[in-house]
C-alpha cells in the first residue's frame, strides 16, 4: 500500500544510508565522542552561523524535548506551549513524567500569539499567589507547527523579545525544520532562527535519517553535566557514531535542504491534485503536511488504497485527515493518489 501517513515511513535517505555503510567497519569511540560527530557539529555550526554553538545529538524527538525541557527548567518551573503543541498532545506525558508541567495557551492554527503570551506572563508575575503556582520557565514552539503552519519572522522575533524581557528561554522544536525552511512561504533563514532562539533542534528522524536530532544551544547555555543528564534519562546512544555519521551526511552538499525542497515540491503537487478533485482543506498549510476534510464513508473507502493519518473529528459525518510527503515520496505515489481520489 502506498503511504502518506508521515514523513518517517521509510528508512534512511540513500546518501545517509551510504554513509552509514561506508563507515560501518570503522572502530570508533562511543557516546558522541567520535570524529563524525565532531565533523557534524562543525558543519552545523557553520550552517547556523554560530562558531561556538554547542551541538548535541539525541536519539529522537520525544527524548529531545523531554531532556532539553527538564534540564533547562528549575524545579518550580514549567514550560509554556500552545494547547495543540506536540509536547502536550502527542508525547504521552513525557514532559510531566520528567517532572515538568506543560502550561498551555490557546493555539491559533498551531501557533502561540505573542501578545497573548505577554499578557499571560505579565498576569502570572503580577499574581500575589504565584509562589503557590508553577512558574513559566520556558516557552516551547514548533516550526513547522503540528498543523504544518509557520510562524513569520516577525512573530518569532516578537516571541523572542518577550521571552528575553522575562528572562526565560525560547525553545524551538525543529523536528520538521527542513520543510519549514524550504517552504515557499518561509521568510526566515536557519541563521536567523539560530539568532532568535535560545535553543532549538534540527530534526533528522523526519528528514532522511534513520533516527536522531541535533540540539543547538545558541548562547553557551547548555545545561551543566548535560551528557550525564541525557544518560540518566535513557536518551544517550552508546553508538553515538550513528547520529554523527547521519548528520555529517545531511549537512554535506546541502542534503538536508535538498530533502526539504523535494518534499515541499511534492506537497505542492499534492495540493493541486486535491484541489482538482474538489477536496476540502481543513486549513492552508505551506509545508509537507496537508489536512483534508473527508466524509467518513469516503475516508473508509480511501483507506483501502492509501495509508494516511487520522487527525481529529470534524463533525459526526466528517473527519480531518493528514497526508504527508517526505524524501521517499515519488511521482508514482502522487499518480496513485490522483487515481484513488478519482475513484471516490
């Protein structure tokens, strides 16, 4: 069955897999201390434009979010996120399990409104009962968001200004970062993101790697004893070389950005196919995730030919579903989609 279920349904991009195969028999030290990890760090520092950025490799997105948030927050602090944010909706309580509360604000197509954030923070610190409450100690956003939408450069800058005025870090989840950067609607670069955020991560799992995310601390603000904390939380890979080799490959010859551009091109073609069949979009997404409203009977029929993701109920007769493109999406896949929609 042809699948549009997510952007990590296939294994590694051929160039990443070739790098893993080529280095497979090399004897290397563990836990990220090998030369490929260091090469990848240097390439990422160059890409983000911060020569002294601290770069660490973790195994997956949930582990990365849980480790970064729990190590950067103080005991009395929680993390502010949109109510639709990944850490609150789709990570099985991993943040709370590690001892930190997720403090939610309304989500606007997946985004936090900067002025609502400012109002919330002002209200919290003006509350005389705040010592009996969980303090907001970090702001979490994803780019792209859970709904495939993008913060503008102005919105990101405003969020950063508010965070700095309250002396709390802005953390950007970049699990699908390449698809944001290569979107036709993006107005911010990787280097600009690095200047705006206090910490962010470059997603590998959803952008051509077998697994792995690269965390970038932009202001010499990596928590003390970070490696120890990663291991304590079960997120340290002994064969750290696997992450280093993959990110070294992803940041060679612009592979990371080529993967993003390719998936965005396929997503744009997908949108044209949906429109040609009169499909209803749940929202306008400029990235590789597309959300449709299907009649439940149509959804069940389409499931017999294609794999895609349930997203949320729309009403008693309709459901919002998600189709995603990735590095492995082909023209033949899109032709099959076109044909399947024609049979509804």
